[in-house]
C-alpha cells in the first residue's frame, strides 16, 4: 500500500465551477468525439471508445473551451479544436501503454491487453489523423501550427523519456525537460488556441499558454508523487507502476541525489537492473519519505501551480478566470 502524503487541511477544490461554465460546450465536444471515432472498421471504434469512455476528466479540452470563454470567443471552432486536443491525448495514451507495457489505464485493462499492441498503435494513429482533419476544418492556420507543433514536441518528449528510462543519473533539469515536452506541451497548446481563435493580443495568447504549460508541469509532478503516495482507486492504475516499469521520475531523482551509497545502489538494482523483490516498493517509499522526496515533489508542483495562477492575472476578474484558478488547486491537491 502507498503512503498518503499529508497536505494542508482544507476542502479539496474541485473543477465544478469550470464544468458549470463549459458543460453545454462539452456536450458538443463529446458528441464530436463519438462521431469522429466512428469507422466502418469495427475494431477502431471498439478500441477508441474503450479508452474514451473510461472516465477521464477531459481536462485538456476543457482548457480549450475555458480559455476561449475567458477571451470572449463567440464562434464554434473551439468545439472541434477541443475534440482534437482530446484525440491527441487519447492517441498518446494508447501509444504510451504499448511503450510502457502497461496493464491498466483509468482503472480498466489497457487497450493493448484486450486488442494487442498493434491495434493500440494503429487506432492511436487513426485518432491523430482525425484530430488533424478537424483542425484543418476549423480553418485557423495559427491554431493548426500550435497543435501540430505540440504533437511533434510530445513525440520528442516520449523519445527523451525512453532515452532516460532506467538511468539513475538523470538530473532534475533533464527530467523537467521531459515532462515539459511529454505532458505540459499539450496543456499549453490546449490553452493557447482559445485566445488565438478569439484574435486576442499576443500578451493574452502568451499568458494563456503560460498558464497551460505551468499547469501541465504541476499536474505531472503530482502524478509522479501519487505513484508512490496515492491509491489505486485515485490513480486509475496500480500504485508503484512507475517503480515496476523502471521510470525515473522526480521523487526518484531527488531520492537518488540525497541518498547514501547504499541507497543509491538500491535504486540502481531496482530501476536500472529491474531486480525488484517483494518488499522493494515499500522500501522505496520509505526512502523517499526519509529524504522528503515526495513532499518536495509536491512543493515543486505548488510552485508551478502558482506560476499558472499568476499568468491569469493579466485578465480582468470573471467567472472564467476564477474557474481556471480553481483548476490549479484541483490539479495540485487532487487525491491527497
């Protein structure tokens, strides 16, 4: 079992204000997702809908809708762009599970466990194709540029993570570069296309992008901590999956740097060599707590969350601004 990290005692902020604001548009996004995942090849919607309907919060497309609302956009292009963002995210999850050989995703068997690796990769490719088709239909070249650039950066991040896998010499800067590309790039792009569609000034576009990028980093750092300090029900995967897969995440980087020679050898044995024994996950968690690696990972997340919130200060007070600020609290405080 994981060790829950104690944080400040206060009611966990939710995303209800955001859901209230984007609810009607999210219904349209969900309808678009269902229609665009349809295919005469029956396996495609089966595999796609297995993941699409598995209970993800759809935070990234909601950011597209919310930043469009924040910037006063009045058209309908944000619906297809939000659906494109969700398809990009779903495609990366399908691909990730193959690369990581993951068994679980969002509390269910990963698609690769039911249909195989080949089908998961190819359906991910189909969803990416549909995403780009919708971007073109919107007709905004700047938005197409932002989202297509993000797709390339995400792929670079995946390769960077693959190169760093099982490498205990990975530095904190190296790791942050991976998650900026792998996770934060899509958060940033999702948040940037809203003001782009609305034709807002460069400063507002940059502010929304900064909000999304910093929120994405905070989101991933909390995920890293949760893998060692959360619960399976909250994670939607098994606690310790990162450990078993030999992933080098920030809690590991901090523990390795701060550890004794004996403790560093423990990380080399378990993560580099993959020689994991029954009690090793508990030992890993105990070592992390001894060196405040989990707590400091959460503190790093709070730092990036504060930067995301500061980016919103450029905008006047509005329900959209308050809801986006609440999302920061939700991402940083979730599951603790």
